[in-house]
């Protein structure tokens, strides 16, 4: 493949990474700005933004899951890899493959149940604040875990292909 003209999958991957990074940076920056504004308004003017605290709670959820997505993408996530400390070096790729498969299954299970939760919230018609539906704010749960599951499953197959070479 020519480096000057990357393939469509490479371009799609680059766009997804930019969207993830952009959403994380925007959400974190907005969260800091909103929290700072709330603190200033409460301490100086004895007032505040009525929708500020519920919005901050939702933003914490989004920052946590977006951060987990980025960490899993970069391999900076928490990894319990006791097997690599016990097994000889030539078996490390198998241990990584197994832990990635297991982690992918757990993330897929969380994505599935997160999706069910969002559907229940949609059917319930609950509102978090104002006229913002709860399900819309909770969409990051199934999306985030699905993206992480996909990454771990792909990582386990990549590790398997690298081990064969």
C-alpha cells in the first residue's frame, strides 16, 4: 500500500481516532469550565447554574468511558497479566491473546447490557434535566464498551497473527 494514498480503512481509523480524541478533549475542557463556573458562581455570587450539576455528572460518565476507549486503543489500560510473570517468555503472546479475548468478552457483555439499559431508559421516557432524555446521555455506555470490545478482539487476533510469524 502506498504511504501517500492510505486505504479507506486507514482513513476511517484515522477519522475515528480524531473523533475520539476530539470528544474527549471537548468534554473534559467543558467539564472543567462548567465546574469552575459553578464554583465561582456559588462562592462569589451565591448562585449557580441549575443544570450545571446534572450536566457535570453526565460529563464524568462520558469522560470516563471516552478515556477508557483511548486507553484501550493505546494499550495504557489496566492489565492484570499475572500469567506473563509465571509463564516463560515464549508463551507471553498466548497469555496476551487470552487476556485480550477475556477482556473483549467482558466488554461485549457490558456493551450488550448497557444497550439494554439504554433501551429501557428510552422506553421509560425518563428525563435527566430539562427536556434532555436520559437515554441520550447514557448512550456512551454501550458505544464505549462495544468499541473497547472490538479493540480487544482485534488485539487478540493481531497477537495471534504476530505469534505465527
